[in-house]
């Protein structure tokens, strides 16, 4: 169970972390997307089963997520910068309402469905305006953001090589926030040589700016795979955790109960509950203990970053 701060950070931030230690952030993604996900994430927080979460400020249930966060100060929340709306029948759009971000939306007023469309149509200044407004909306609601990241990777340039990371780093630098870009991304086999070069440039830029990045990422495919059952999901995560290297790794989950609401949104509703169950699984906690993996939060990372800047 996570109780709010790793002991290695709590005694004296100046000591920094052990260079050979393995640290894990367990993050619940898409806080604010719908009631079913919110309820699951709040339950996981209340039991100490996760260490961080990401709020989608354009999400229809963002207000509920923000209210919970404000009244539960141990809930470490980052801002999940959102520029896509991928569910066919469940849509959202910008928090910017002054007409200045028209390149981010369809004719119906919603965000584009795919990151490739964002890369193709979005004006850079519109992206800059909207991501700032999402961060500042979270702050106005009383959230003390721990970090920034990108919903569905729409800021990363994964679809066609047009990224928006430097303007996002401007926000990170201004507000003293880390960004979720794993250094190990440059070793992923699905990247072209050009994309590897681009990501290395962005990693180098973050380092020059004093923006902390994580080292690695564990994330399951979002979609339900035919015949997939809970033991399959559990086995994949266990293997990934056992293979963790030294540094900071983040495990990202998209937890929910398998509710009627969730089933109307995605055919992967059952998998959302599997990821919820994984976090509540006592064998998972025992694995972390056996592997001597220390749980930390994005708040720990942010506070360390601010200390050394």
C-alpha cells in the first residue's frame, strides 16, 4: 500500500534516490473521462493501490475528479493534456471557448478523433493556447499539478513526426513540472530512425531545461484481445515488472468497473476491470516487495526536480 511518499524522499530530499534503485509509479490514466473510471480510480486511491493519476480537463467528468482531488490531498494528480476525442459516441472539445483554437476541432466542435489529424491540422499557437488553458483550468479548480503528459500521444508526433513537445516543455519549465516521456522510447522497435533522432533531441532539450523525465514505461495495449482473461493481463504485467531496470518506471493503467456505462463507450470494458483488479491483487503487491521495487509518486519526482533546479 502506498501511503503518500517514498521513505527515500521523505527523510531528506537532498539525499536523492539510490542510483541503482528500482522505482515504480503506478498511474491511473483518464481521470475525468467518465463516472465509471472516476469511481474506480477513487477506490484505488482510497486503498493506496495507486500512487498517481492523470486528469483530463476536457473530460465530461473532470469536475468530479477535481473535487475529489481537492478534498484528498494525498491524491497526486497530473494534467493529461488532451487534444483528441476518440470514442465514436462520447465526445469532448477544448476548454478554450473564445474561438481561437478552431484548428483543433471538427465541424461539430469536438477534438479530432486521431492523433494523426492533430498533427495534420493543428496550428501550433492553438495547441499552445489549449494546453496552457487545460493546465490553468486544473489549477483554478484547486489542483496542485504534479506533472504533464499527453493523452493518446497527440503531442509526441508518433503518427507522422510532427510533435508539440517544445511548447509543452515551455509549460513544464514555467511551472516546474516533469513530463512523461520515457528515455527508453528511443529504443522502441516501432520507431523509424528519424523518429528516434527526434525523440533524442527532445530528451536532450528536456535535460538542458532541467525538466525531469522518467526512464521507462509499462503500459498494456488498451484494446481487449480476443480470448484475453485476467491471468493473461496479470502475467504480462508481472513479467514487465520483473524486468524493470534501475531508475524510474511508470506503470500506466486505465481502470474501471465493467459497467453498463463503460460498455457503451468501449468494447474493452472488461479489460478496464482487469486492470482495476490487478492493482487490488495482493500477489501484485507481494511481487513488488519480493523484487525490492519502491513505490513513488509523480509528486515525489516533481518535488525532487524543483529542489535541484
